[in-house]
C-alpha cells in the first residue's frame, strides 16, 4: 500500500467515524491534498444518496402487491415441522434401505455369525406375512439342512443348527393335514436322506408318528339305519364282600447238593527231542 | 455542489420487536412480515434505485426482494447477521439476475429519468439533480464497485457486513471502494459535480 493509499484510507475512516471533516483531513496530509480532495468529496457526496426515499404511494403499491403475493404463496405455519418431516422421511428411507440390504445379506448367514439372528427374525416375519406358511416352513427346513451340512464339523454350531432344524420339522409335523401330508413327508424324507448322505444321522425322534388328532376320523352318518346297541348297565361291585385271599409266595427248598468244580489235573507238557537225522 | 462535511456512519434505529416479528412471520403470519416490510422498504428501495438504471424496474424488484424473503424466511437465522443485511443479499442477487436476463436493456440516455415516486425531503431541483447525477455516475462503475460504494455510503453498512453480503474478503471490499471512489471522482470532476 502506497503512502497516498494509506492517507486515503485513514481519511475515509475518520470521515466515516465522524472524527474529522474533509478540510481537517486535507490539512493533515498537505502533500496529497490535491489528490485526496475530490475523492473525499465524492465519498461525502455519495452519502447524500440517503436522502432519496420512496414516496408513500410507491410504498403502498409495493405493499399491496406483496400482500397479494403472500396470500398467493402462504407459508406453512410450522416451517420447522416441515423440515422435521423432511428429515424424518429421509431417515426412514435410509433406515429401510439399510434394513433391506441387511436382510438380503443375512439370508446367507450361518449359525454362529452375527447376522444369523437377523436371518431367523426375517424368516419369522416372512412366515407371518405369507399366505402359505407351510410352503415357507418347507423352504426354511431346506435352509436348515444346508446349514447343518455347512457346520457339521463344528460341534457347537452343529448342535445349534440341529436344534433349529428339529424345531422347524416339529412345526411342519404339526401343520400336516390331508392335503399336505404327502408333500411334507416326502420333503422330510428327502432331507433325512440328504443328511444321511452327508454323514449326518438325525437323533431318533417320533417324526414318523402322526398325531392322532390329524388322522382321518369316521364321522357318523346323519341318517343312520343301523340298529342302536342296547345300553348296558354298569356292573356294581361290592367292595365289602371281597374274598379274603392273601397271596403267598412259596420259596423252593434249597438243594442239598452243592455243585463243586473239580480243578483239572496239573499236566506239565514236556518236549521230546527227536533223534538226530542220520 | 460543495460538500465539506459528511454525516457519521448511518445507523438504523433498532427494531425492538424484530426477532419476534421474524418468528411470527416464519409461522406464516403475513401481518408480522408486513411490519418488517414497513421497517425496511426505504433502505431496500434506495439500494435498488441506485443499482438499476431503469426506473421502471425499481418497483418490481423491490416487491421481488420482499417476496423472496417471505418465501425463504426459514433460511434466515436470527442473530447470525442483521435482517437488513440478509435483505441486501437478496436484493443484490436479484439485481445481478435482472441484468443477466435482461437482453434489451435501455440505452443509458433513456434510462436516466428519475422515477417520479422517488421523492426528496424537499423538492428542490438541485437535490433531484444531484441524486440523478449520482445514479448516472454509479452506472460507470463495475457491478462490484457499485455495490461496495452503495452499501457503504448509501446503505451505511460497515465493511465486515458488506464483505459477507458480497461474499468477499474485507480487504477486497476496501480495495474496491478506494478504486471506485477514484474512478467516480474523476467522472464527477469532468461533470463538475464536485
């Protein structure tokens, strides 16, 4: 910054602060007074621009126009709520995206991994919302078989996977009815076979026992022509006239002959040396 | 014209209920915003008057400034900068857009008519002449130089506020002002205005 620029800056500052007027500044810098004077006068001159002000008619016209525009573009009363809603929607979208991504990723999880619980939870949710829970359970059972095979060499994980498999098979058995019985049993048999081929023998369970409640039942005909059986009276038993027979146990007499074991004769084998061959 | 003394830095009287009015306006209260308009319309109008050469555009631009402010009021954070500085920022951007999109701008000679609605405290011909001359003179400066001078000497803002509005360093703003004053003083000497 040159000496003149320094003088100009100082004078402008002093004028702005009201510390001095133009004449005082010029007297302070006589060497640059000729250059400074028009500039300082111009800066003072510019401040006269503050005297310009719009007329009342101008302000009223703009005001009327503005009010009309404000009514045409009303602000939402809760501006912050609007921002909050936008933020909430944004977060929800991110959350759903993460949930979807995590769920897809979790479908390949094996017992013992972090995402396995997520996998089971997503399967439960899938089952709840599905219109065909038996079909879903069959798929889940297939998954458990794959997991069993995958972790068969790790005892802790194997027992965890086995428990999960048995759980789903139990559930499938409870879902058996006349329509799906063949399908479920075929699938379960195939899975047992597959596991067997992989060297996995399932513990003996009552998996082949079909709950009696699910057995086909005979229903009486509404218009039966059969002759009804006579109703028999329940026989009455008088407990006071029971025969006084006390059962006794006869112990057979001990035999007088006590068997003995004779020790075999002590025979010491001897070696006979054959005669020398001539 | 001879100007030997100048006013001190221009200070607006603080609007006591300004923050409350802004809060109410943010909630959709148009009456509260109308009060803010009443408080600042003169300063915004003055800025635009000296920034645009076409008289006919002043009214339209002033209303656009306040409408933009109304629509974007949520972006203004109370306490970060004066409300008027935020309005000047909107006005500055609108003027820049106005010149950017205006293809058939009027020749300067046809644009110097003083709008009849910009009245003076007194109706002396000299005052009208001075203000019109000042407006014409400012058109010879670059856009940045105009803004730096108008915001400083006509709007009365300190340089740090001007720097924020113009998105420049304070030192850059000072440099713009000094160069603009030198250019303007030459022009005014030629026109025998000072």
